[in-house]
């Protein structure tokens, strides 16, 4: 896979020649078989200023400067640096973090699970230390997901001023709480830039963490109902009722039509059971909250969804569902979800 390779000095000479004639970074990347982000980082690494004949300061790229920084970086880490003996491995790790937005643990777990062979290997602790120490040329801590505080946060349950219109989470069966059964979901909405309307509707299956994401035109109860009806139509009413045995939501206004959410769009009875969390208790939808952090790796808070397309969201949904999960011994949610579906419909 050439798009995570390290650049050679010959590659750097080509980049210098291309830049002088105005070749775009995209074309450079295609010609060298690397990701475009590699080219941007390389141009930044080799950048220097000089005066031209008219005594005007101009910016140029120097392959010598870029190469020296690359070699200095390797030497500065000492001869005992394991990863310095396997440039292909180093490039692969950098690519997975910077381009595919994987966390170090997920990368190493996927390598082990898929049986990918390199000349050397490092532990997750060493991976993080190398990033902290600046061993890698193209990634820093800014490229990593926000590190979670492993000390469990304590919450004071808020006493509701009034009972929810629908069924309270207090009546949700214990087996759903314990994630013992398949087909119990959490639902939330992810808003875009303030002042814009497009919103993501996200559904997370509690046992497998499989994600369904839909792009809504606005954050309203009508839009939520429209998307759920569309999902039911795609699956078929009988299949939907088996897969969506329950859905847990917060008290947002977009989920206020609890009767419409529970009622089948076919008009033939109930399709699911809706449970409402306590006010200000997002931890009661912990799966949603963690999945939303994954969404934010691609669409940070304040992102304008106006130009985002359903195809973009399908790509995001696939990325989340194919992501190697440490909690599942680095199997993906899609693999577990498929196994549960087979058990449900094939058995």
C-alpha cells in the first residue's frame, strides 16, 4: 500500500521541481503514491525564505532542508529506537493516525487481528511515548482523539420537575441496562454550526455499538419521525420491530413525539418501545456519547453540515462500524452486529 510510504530524497527532488512549475499538491501526491496530507507536511518541513533578485522575500521548498530534518529526527532519538529500523511500519502507523484517524490502540489491535507482518513492533505505551517525544515526522498529539479520563465521573441524579410524557428509563429492564440482549438502541442528535439547520440523527445499538446515522434537514420531531419511518421501510416492519426492540432518548424536543416514534409507519401496531432518560443525565446514554466523539473526529463541534451529503454520512457510518474496538478484542461493531443479525434471522 504505497499511500503510507516515507518519502525518499529522490521524491523530495521531484517535489522541488514540481513546485517551481506550479504543480498542485494533489498531482504531486498522485504521482508519488502518497496521501495529499503527506505532501502538505513535506512542503512545510522543507520551507525556507530567501531574497530574490528584486530583494523581495519569497518562500521556497528545499529538498536538502527537508531531508536533513528527516535524518536529524531519526538520529536524535538514538540508535536504540526500534521503529527506526522499520520505515514501512512507521509510515503505516503515521498514515493510520493522520489520515484514517485511528487511535494507537486500535491500530495495533487491528495489525494483530489481521496478521499484518512488519519487521518490528511496539506496544501501545511506546506508541504514545513516541508521539509525545516527536519521533514521528507527520503526527503529534493534536492528531489523536481526546484522551478520556479513566476515573469514572460521579454524577448527581437530577430530580425531574415532572414525569416525562413517555416511559421513564427507570422502567427499562435490567437486561437492557446490562447490554445482555441485542436490539436495544440509544438515539441522539448531533447539531452543526450555530445558526444552521442540518442535523445528524444517530442511533447506537447498545450491545454491539453498531451505528446508524441519518442526515436530517432540521432538528425537529417531524424530521426524526421521517428518518425512522424511512429506516423501517428499508428493513420492513417485522424486521424493524425485532432489531429495534427499544430506543432510549433524552428529553430533547426532537424526541417529543414518543407515540409517533413507537407506532409503526404501516399503521399496524407498535414498532418499538421508547425510554426517556432523566434530565441532564447524558451518561444514561453512554454509548451515544462515546460514538458522538467518534463523529467529532471527522466533523468537529461547530462544523457546518450544510454542504454535507448523505454519501458523506454513509462513509462516516461505515468508518465507525468498521473501527477496531478494544472492548471487543479489536473486532468491529459491524462484525458483531452481523453475527447478531444472523443469530436473530437465520437460527
